[in-house]
């Protein structure tokens, strides 16, 4: 579903009202304001919408590059919401989870923070970014949930190995392994970068996309003409697999 950004109000789905714990995954890996990261404004709108229907625990979860502490980034982005628990991926307990695909494209298991599995409703909130010609949307946003202590570039099976396998394939496996319920793309503006996800040219878009993560990434890609290869892989992987 597409909203005008100036009129966006988060109306929580019915499942949120039954949740005891709601986890929000922003894009907050860098101490750089929107559109390089998820804005405080849209997080505030989402949190207010959740609070209108439930008093459930609300958690924000993010991991910084290289295992650096994420709390200074939260502070620089003014993520200071009352009654919201701010967590760092590196400080969580991690569990190894099987990829449910009968034939994983690249990664058969992932180490992920245990708090994801203990949450009842999962929301990915990503800014609209095009990096190296590829759309980086709500599903792409999930990759920083993987702990750098397990996936550092110098570690076997780490990010360098992922790049060799193909990041679109890895993101497809991650989509099926992490059961996120809702994707929100903050498309008031679009950040276009050659290779630096924290800086680039900015274009005005004035939209907010919201829906199931695959559907919302697909809709944004079609409306805005983005190249997002992982979506085609997800579609092919769904054949014979009941998600």
C-alpha cells in the first residue's frame, strides 16, 4: 500500500494488538541523518500507532558495522522514545536457525539474535536507497541483524564469503529464515549512491510504502523502477514452499 508521506499515519494491523512484544528493525548503522538512515519521525509515528492498540513491549534492534557499539548511533539519530527498549545485535544472545527452504540458495543456517524469535510481531523500517544501482529496501535491511562476531569479513562464512555466493541469494535465504511480518519503506526521499550507503544524491519522492516485506519491496520496485534481484529469487524459491 502506498501513502503520501505528509499524510502517513501508522494503523497497526490486528495482530499487533495481540502481541506481547513488538520488534522494530530500523536502518541505523551510521550516525547520518535520513535518508541514509531511518528517521526518528517515522519511528515515532509507528510507535504511536502501536501504543494506540497495545501496551506491549517495543524493542528497537540494530547492529553497527564491524561490531562497533550501536548506542552512540541511536543517540546521534535522537532515538529516545519513552518505554522503548533499545538493543544492540552484538549484545544479544545468538541462536543458530535453520533455513527452512528445502534447497537453500546460499546459506543453510544463520546465527541471529534470540530476541527475534521471542518477539510476536516483527517490523522492518527502511529508508529508500539505491546503492550501486540496486534497490536496498525492507528485506535488504535485515542483513545487519546478523552479528558481526559471527560474520565478520575476515571470518570463514562471513561477509566476503557471502559476496562470493551472491548477496541477492543470501538475502533471499535470510527472508525465508527471519519471519518478519511487516515492511515499511520511508520514501519521502531517495538516496542514490555508487557504493557508500551513508551518502549520495537525494531525490524527492514523497511516499511511504507499507505491507508484507516481499510485497512492499516488489511494489516500491515496480512503482519507482528499481532493480532488486533478490525479489525474483524469492519468487522462484516460493515454488513448492508454503511460507
